DNA sequence: GACGAATTAGACAAGGATGTCTAAAAAAAT
DNA sequence: ATTTTTTTAGACATCCTTGTCTAATTCGTC
């Protein structure tokens, strides 16, 4: 009787666990918590209802597991992308555009990111603790990490930034500017549109924070 | 039998209709469509369940009515605020900050705006047509109107803008940058925090789009 | 092949929600 | 004051969903 509860769910039934989580994420996201039907989740996962109950005891617990899992995955992705930030840019604008594009495609615009945002917004109040964790460990850390990168660029003379945290937040905001609306409903942007959005975001960001020859950036901004 | 179906719901039962819509909005927003309980809506509206069914036949129809009503109110508010845009600014930055602050407080940050965003995001896929209408008549028109105002400021020499539509969208995005996250769950910002957010947004916007050289001489605005 | 664990299909009770109906009460209009 | 309309409270049938239980079956492992 080797029931180490936290470690080995012994066999290839990890695959089932995974498919349950995935299906549950999809259904919860589509229908909301109350509207999600466990039979449907089971069917969509290719699993019997009883198995769902065996793996995660409760609808509530299942939702919890889903949120935890997606959050974790999304965070991992985001930090992986953040590690590709151009610390030593060759062409600052082009490198930032490429970075922004990577970030959008992998973190904001992807199915997981959208599901997570939607679930958190819709049901966040029901799980304030989970929500708080996400906010602290997710966006908070990410923005702070991005701020560090921006500060380094500024210190190296590429950017002119007062407060890196604000700059980071605004970088994200500009990036999202064109994606939020279409992302709400199914409408997906073409590769070209996404790239254009990133270009526009970075261009404005650099107009505001870049030390560029094309714009007189000598003027110190009065505090 | 004067039942002009569109005009006069004859008497002070318009008040009941209104309170039903309001309560329904609150409950739908809190619990989602599937989780919303008609008994609860009725109770919260101070009305019997039957009355709810009398006014709007169906849970679905009720939801529809709620969405339509909130959309309409939110749009009206937004356009009213837009009419206070500083077309002839005295102090450009201060005037833009004041405008941004008005917009945030009345359109984004207020209860109605938040409810609307949440409902649309959560249930938008169930009502693609309503959703599309909102997108076209709401944000689309608002951004376009703001773009016109910005273009006028640019033409008058206050701003340096290539594409007013993009500038408008980015103005909104910068404005939302700091509000979106806390707005998700109940956390409310203090007056001072909101003002600071607006100041930061406008400062960056002006760093990107402001004329660095000097204030323009007074210019007559042509209609 | 045989054993034990996991999975399955289906039945099942309990509870909750929707939407209808009815008769009584309240409000509005004449 | 009377008449008409709206509102109310509650009962009600129907359906759906959750979560449990059981017996049969599959799967992986020895």
C-alpha cells in the first residue's frame, strides 16, 4: 500500500489527470463556474464522471486545481519569455518589437493566457486567496522583472526612464492596447496584425522613453 | 387598452423595471449568467419573482435587457465625458490629466463600467451579436471620437501625432494601465492613487506625443 | 495467466432552479 | 367608489446537476 499522497499517482493515469484539467479549464472558461457541467468535462476529457471525482474530489476542488495549474503554466511561460529580453540590443527598436511579439504570442494572446484572465475576472471574487496569489506571483513579479531589464537598458544609455516600474507597466499596457478588445471574443488576429500591433506599441514606448536622435530627448523631464 | 408596447409602460412601475434591471445587473455580475438566481434577483430588487417574469419573459431575455441597458448607460456617460475634452487647453498637461481622471472615474472605474466589462467578457460568446454591437457602438466610436479631438490638438500645434486613431487607443491603454489589475477584484483605489495614475499616464503620453519645442502661440480653432 | 488497482457505465437520492399557475392583495385610473 | 391592472406569495411540475454507490471491466504488473 504505497499511497504517498503527494508524490506518485503511480502510472499513466497522470495523462488522464492532465486531460481532465485541460477539459475542465476549457469548459469552466466557456461556461463559467456555475455553468460548467461535470458530465461535459468528463466527456470532453474522454473520461467517465466517476474518474473526475476520483482525481479531484469536488467541483470546487477541481476548479481550484485548474486555476492553480493554469496559473503555474502561464507564469512559467511568461518568465521563460522574459529571459529572452534583449539586454544587449543590436537594434533596440527591432529587438524590443521582437520581444513584445514573443510575449504577446506566448503569454497574452495564447489560449491559456486568455482562459486565465477570463476565469480570474469572472470568478476571482469567489476565491480571493487564489486571486491574490496569482496577482502577487504573476503580474507583480513579471512587471518587476521587466522593470529590472528596462532599468538595465536605461543604465546602459539606451533608454531614459525615471521609474522603471511605471515604464514596465506602461510597456505592458501599450502592448495590450490593441489585443485586449479582439481577444475578448474569439476573433484572432493574423500574424501580420499582431506584428503591427507590437511595432506600434514599441514605437510609442520609444518615443516616450527612448534616447533617440530622431527626437530631441535632451530635455530633462521636470518631476 | 393603450398598450403602445415601446412607449409608455404606463406608470410608476417603470421604477420596478429599473430596480429589476439594476438588481439583475448586480447579480449577473457577481454570479455569472448560469449562477444567477432569479429568486435572488427578485429579492434584491424588492419584487416578487413573478414580476420579474412579467417584465422580461425569460432569464435569457432578462440578461439581454440588462446588457443592453448597461451598455447604453455606459456609452452615454462616456460620450458626455468626451465632450469635456480640452479642445483649447490652457495648461495642456494639467487639462489632459483632469480629463483622464474624469474619464477613469466615470467610465472605467465606476461600478457600471466594471460590471459591463465583466459581463461582456464572461458571457460575450453566448451573445455574439450583442457583443458586436457594443464593440462597434462603444469603444469603437469612443476611440474614434477621442482620435478626432487629439487630431485637432495636433493640428493646433499642441501635439505631434502621426495616426490619431493609434494615439487615441494608446491614450486609453496608458490610462487603463494601472487600473485594470486592481479593478478586477473589489480593491478600490483612493482618490489620490487614481489621480496619480492619471498623471503618470498623461506624462508618458506627452513624452511620446507632445511637442517638445515650446507651447504653441494662440491659434484660432477652425470648426 | 492472475492479481490488484484504476476505470467505467449506469442507477440513484437529494437538492436547486426555472418557469407556470392561481387566488388574494395592492395600486392606479376612472 | 369602483373597476382594471399590476403585484404578490406560494404551490407546483419539470428538469438538470451534483455527488455517491455498485457491479462489471479494463489495464498494468508480476
